[in-house]
C-alpha cells in the first residue's frame, strides 16, 4: 500500500483533510500547492497551485518543469494523432504547455481549450462545471478535422470528483468518432481514482474529506448562476487556442524588441483571464535573458484571504462580462517589480484602477 501524508486545514466553518501521495517524486505538496477558501458555497475549499501562474506568482522555469513532468506521465503509446484540451480558465496555460511538451516527445496532435467568452465562430459543444462560480463552458469548433483524432488528453489543474471532466468527455466524444483512449492529466488528483473521464495521471494524488458547518454555509448567498451569466465577448472568430493550434509555435507572441525595461529591476508578467499562454512565453523569454521574473494571471474566481492567499485586488472585467475580477498575492507589485499587464482585449479594456494599483505597463497583444 502506498504511504500517505495527511494534511488538515481549518477553514471558516469547515475542515479539509487531504491524504497526499506524491505521484512524481520531486513534487511535494508544499512545493506544488496550498489551500485557501472560495467565496462559493458550491465548494468552499480551494487548492491553490504554486506552479500554475494564477493565484500565486510563479517562476516560468518552475511552471515549465511542472508542464514537462506532467506531460511525461501521459502514456507514450497513445494512438495518434492526439487532441489535447485544456479547461478554462485555470488550465488554459498549463494545457498548452503540456501539448507543447508532448509534441517535443514526438507525439502528433493539436491543442484546443474551453472558454467562457462568446464569439461568432461555430460552437462545438457546451458543458457544465457544477461546483464552479461560473458553471458553463463553451468549446468552439476548431479549424482542423476532429474526425482524425484517435486519443483525447484532458488537462486541468485539479481533479476532485472528476464530474466536470466526465461532462467534457461526454460532450466531445460524439464529435471524435475515432477516439480509442482518453487520458486525464492534472497537477493534483484528489478523486482517489474515482474519476471516470479516463485514465488519470497527476503530479500529486490522494483523497480529500471535507466536513462543513451546514448552518454557517447555508447563511451565505450563492454567486450568480453561471449558466446564464459570466460570458464576455471577443472579436470573431475567438482568437488563439480557442479555435485550436496545430503546432507548438502557433500562438500570438509579443515582439520584445518593442519592450524597454529598467536595468536590474525584477519583473512581474500578468496575464488576464483566459489570456495566459502568450504572457507565460514572454516571461519565460525574459527569464532566459537573465531577468528575475514571476508570472501570474487575473481570475474571475472569488476567494477569501487566508491560507495561501495573502492579498487581493478587485477590479472590472476586461472581457465585458460585467463581473468582478481579482488578482491575488500581488502585494508590493509596482514597488518591488516592474509589472507588465498583458491582454488580448485592447489597452482600453483594462480597468485603470488595476493599472494604477500595479503601476503597470499595459501590453496589448495582437
């Protein structure tokens, strides 16, 4: 029997117990993640990844290491070509990175990610993430032939029950008539092997037990139902990996020749919403040039301060969905690091309050 390490976290009105097994030896719990509390009674706890570049700033090299190691757990004998699908908003970047690493291993395939942004491109399917503050996901029909794929790899940052991934698999398979194998790849998998979407691989596995104070939870209001809200809009067709990429470099990149940074200053590269992979590539390039760089991204996920979350900025959504967005753990931004605020929606879409709070340089990508 595999030995487990038990972690116990006291949240307001509830207790979270995690029985942890390191699936990849170098990724301990403390290196990979922490715990915080959602502002969402559908699920009160939040596993905060330290290698995702979302709630917590991360070094690009650490993120790349997690992408590489997770891709290394995906079976090499999958029938090809392989379709890799990342889940918005959190796993858009790591899904793209896992795809890139699989291609480097010689695996033929394409990448696509789900979205909560509306466009005029043809819709492939819609599915639900039941526990989320914004439960509905869209998936647009890509510009490559879906009938060609023989394997499907679904990438998420965390699996708790596997319901969301099973919903995605069911929604997709009718459009993938030749798929023989399905693999779920996640940074952490807390389902204890119960997830039914497919074969599961993860850097960290285990089980969770959540004991809630029903009276305390019942007294909180639930955020607006994501089935009817939380969709923004983008120019048609939806850009970047929302319509699929068929080679690792098939992504909009920022021309660094136009970017002048003060010598010796550390840098914080910030993505916005689902726009995370091009900013990650920029951060990775700056790190390769010898800069002290961290990367993170804004999110629509409401959470409470405490545990792994030490600060929170709240500001207007740059996608026009009319919902609050947040940036966590950015204390000292603008004082300690030059902040580069990256977006796909144009400079004028950025909330001036966020730009001011970060003393940020806005970087709109084409």
